[in-house]
C-alpha cells in the first residue's frame, strides 16, 4: 500500500499538471481570439491575423521601379488605425523575377506579389496559375479615395536596394510577364498598426532587365 504522505504528494503533482494544462489551453484560446503582434519598425505591432474585411478603399497611385527599389509606406492621419488588408494592381515588364514585399524593419516580411509561378499543364507552354491571393469578398463596398486625402502615403526610400528576389525559378516554375491585379499573397488579411510618424518599407526586388509599375492600392482599415 502507498503511504499517506506519498499518496498526497502524487495527488499534488497531478493537480499541478492539470493546472498547467488548463493555463496552456486557456492562453492558446485567448491568443487565437485576441492575437498578439510582432514588433514593427518603430516598436509597434504588425500581427498577421485572419479576419474578413467588409469595406475596401481603392486608391490610384503611380510607383515605378526600373531596378530594385525601396519605398516608404506611412500615414499622415492624426488618428491611429489598423491596416487590415493591402492589395496591389500593376504590371511587370521583362522576363526576370519580380516581387513586392512589405518589411517592418525587424525581420518580418509579408509577400504582396511574386511573378514566380507554379507551372500548370504543358511545361513547354509555360502556362502558370495566377497565385495572386484570395479574391475580393463578395458584395464588398469599394470606396474611391482621393490620393490627397488617402490614408496611406508611399514615397521613394533614401537608400538603394541591393536585394535579389527571394523566390528561385526551379524546373516546375516559370516567371510571368504582364499585368497583375489585386495581388496580396500574405497581405489579404492582416493587422498592421499605422499612425503618424510610424513607417514601413515597401521593397520591389527585381532581376536585371525587369521593371514593375504599381498603379492602384486596395486596402481595408479599422479606426
């Protein structure tokens, strides 16, 4: 028979294990319901979470990258807000690799667009699926925004970008030239804090001889 003190110790250990499991499960559930973020360029947060945007703002813009280029994305609005999705429309010219990423300056990057695609069907034709992100929500209201009153501003960065595209062109992949629309590979649903004085870097990485033009932004936000 197990002595009473030993039995009590075993019960205490079992109770502690149950409490630890309940704490872990509770913390996981809270994190799923109320996600915590990663640190951004100015020590704020840029968590990537999934929730459904219901109103989309459309903003014309004219960004041209004839070579690897960095841009600064920021806001001049006094009110702090959360950017909850970001999509881009534009065009790739040239047969090399091209990609657009959003960088928080502390190691986190969100891929918006890449023209390196998975081949589909006949490998000789080089046909590829679009892989541009999730479609716009059905019935979502799209509001046209005057660039002068826009929530987002983008200006050229001061430093030259010396970075190559991260995706390689393997045997089962191909680069796609031409227009892309509403691209948002990692930015279809996200949660990124924006406020005056806080900025992020938009990077356009290119192979030599390839150019990118971005002519429209579509995004959602929460004030």
